[in-house]
């Protein structure tokens, strides 16, 4: 039986080792990027929901603003909150309240 000696080329070994390390590094980088992407996508959904809620509040406030410019609303606020009344108007106060 003959024993064969295998020649190891250090340059080839180093090249293959560096290539393996580079491939491993790229794989790890890719996986971490995927996790980051998933986290950012989740954050984006949360921000979209906040924007949607803020838009609803904005629409309600815009509607109230438009409604408050009508003379009926101004008169009601003047009577109820500020206690104003029309000239020669008689106001009855309920004594039971």
C-alpha cells in the first residue's frame, strides 16, 4: 500500500478560506437586513395608522370649523355659553334647577 502525500498550496487555501469568510459575511448581512426590513415595515404600518387617525380628527375639526361659521351656531353659543340675549327678549329661569 502506497501513501500519497497531498500537497497543500497555501495560496489556494488562503483564497478559499477568504472566499468562505466573505460568503458567510454576505449571508449574515443579508439575514440582518431582512430582520431590519421586517421591523421597519411594522413601524411603517403603525405610522400609517397614526396618520389615518390624525386625518379623521382633522376632518372632524374641519367640519366643526365650517359649522361654527353659520349664524345659528354663533347665536346658540352666544346664548348658551355667554348668556347673551336679543333686545327686548324675556328670559325665564327655572327655579328648580
